[in-house]
C-alpha cells in the first residue's frame, strides 16, 4: 500500500510540475508573439513584464493580463477589449485611443495613465487605482465615483485635479451638496476665496434643504473660516489662509472622506 501511495503521489507531483512547465512555456511563447507581431488576441500573459514596451495598436482583445506589469508601456490605439487586467500595473502607461471596453479593471493600477479618447464602456473603475489618471471620460464613473476620486486628489494636494472631478460630479448631480463643500475647500486651499465662499454657501443651503445637519455645520465652518482669513488679511496686511483653514476643524475633514 505504501509503495502504491508513493507511486501515485510521485505521479501527481510530476503531472503538476509538467503542467506548470507547459504553462510557463505557453506564457513565454505568447509574450514573444506579442512583441514580434503585436497580435495576441486571447493570449495568456499573466504576470508578464512589459515595462515601457512599445505596443502601439496591439491586439490584446480577450487576453489574460492579470498581474502583468505594463508600467509606462505605450498602448496607444491598442485593443484591450474584454481583457483581464485585474491586478495589472498600467502606471504611467499611454492608453490614448485604446479600446478597454468590457475589460476587467479590478485592482488595476492606472495611476498617472493617459486615457484621452480611450473607450471605457462597460468597465468599472470603482476598485481601480486612478490617482493622477488623465482623461477619464464622464461615462466611466458615477457622480459618487468622481467625488471620491476628487477627495483622494485633494488629500494629495492636487486641488486643481480635485476640482475637475467635483465639476464632473456636479454636472451629473447638480444638487450633490458634498461636492460643493469639497470644491469650496479645494478653492479655499488655492486662495480662491470668493469662489470658495460661493460653494460653501450653496452647500450650506443644499444640506439644510436635505436635512443634513453635519453637512450644514461643516459648510458653515468653511464659510466662517474664509471670513476669518479675509479679516486676517485685512487687519494684518497679509493672507492667513493656512491658520484659518485649521480653524475649520476636524469635522470638515472627516465629512469630506468618501470612505
């Protein structure tokens, strides 16, 4: 019985090893095929390393690129429709005009990627990393998505980018009070006190209408903080926005968190 068990176990191990070897060989063959022809529809390219690769116009429709490293690769005009890009890195990649329709972008790193004119129909960016991503079309996210992305950018100090996301949120939901408050905060950070006051006032009115007391209080705190900054600048001959911003308090910062 022990001899038979040993034979069976050994056979199982050999089979597993053989399958692993075949899979690696197939992956290498597909990688070589992609680099030589740029045609690799449905290929197995899991965990492949293609940093800074020239893949302009490549056909990768339906390919498995899960956990692949495509950081800073040039994928301009590439066909990635239906591709599995879960866990893949496209950090800094050029995806201008690429077709990503129906692609799996779960936990995909799209930070600093260039997506101008890319097709993103039927995809979800809710679980992708998109800090600093350029060119996300309006249809690729919900109002709440763009708001959350804006908050992330604001926390990184990218206030202009954050404002762009808040603008998209408000174009979809004109009565989305948190976006007015967040945009007012970002404008305050940029020293745009008049515009910030307008946003804070609108947010305050909307929150009041919607019965959101914490939101109303946070909006009032922002408007008051701006007033303090303006009074400080008038009385001391210089702006004191930083100190005034601190006076808004932790309630505002907590309220702006999308999580």
